[in-house]
């Protein structure tokens, strides 16, 4: 007498399917993380370019840069030039935008303050590769003190 139900799967068949799904996930997850990092970095680079254009336009129209502002604070005079929502949402990972005028031996820069001093977030390297020369120590996007700066004027 055969008690096997022909519509059911054996434990071995189920285990093989689970192993295959696990292998596929282990292959796909790193690729997904790379794509997500690149997407986040691209968004930040686009925001930084828009901010840069707005600050440079302000400087040309007024003859001077806006006054220094604290992190996540919209610089005075830029309220109509920059969308507050984009400025205040910051960078993925909880990092915040900041406008630096005459700080750390730099005349004008758009800065990103790493959350909790986390300078090792890979998004900063990805931003530098897209925006500058790929080296955090040189160029116009640099680590300066406790922040990353896109330097508009030295």
C-alpha cells in the first residue's frame, strides 16, 4: 500500500528550494546594496549641484556670500533659492547639510556633517567619485575637520 500523496513535496525537495533561494539572495544582496549606495550618492550630488548654483547666483547678485549657518539651518537669504524640504532632509544615513562661510580656512562651502561623527560612511567616497576627483583628501569635495565640504571659494 502506497501512502505517499503525489501532490505533496518531500522534505528534501523543500530543503533544496530553500538552499537555492538562499544562494540567489546572497548573490543579489551585495549588488542591491551597491545600487542603493549609487542611487543615494547621485541624489546628494544633484542636490549639491543645485545648492552650489543657488549660492553662486546669490553671490553674484549681492556681491557677497550668505552668512554662516548652523547645521540643518537654512542660510539667511536662501529661503527662496533652495527648497527647504531638500535642505532639511539631509543626506541618507542621517547626515546634515550646513552652509559654511569663512570657516576652517575656507571662504565658502556647502558642508555635510556626518551623523555621530561617522566619517567612514561609504556614501562620502561615492559622492567624491561622482562630484570631484575620487580622493577625499584633495579637490573641491574634501574632509575638513568634522565635515565634508564642497568648496565654492578657497
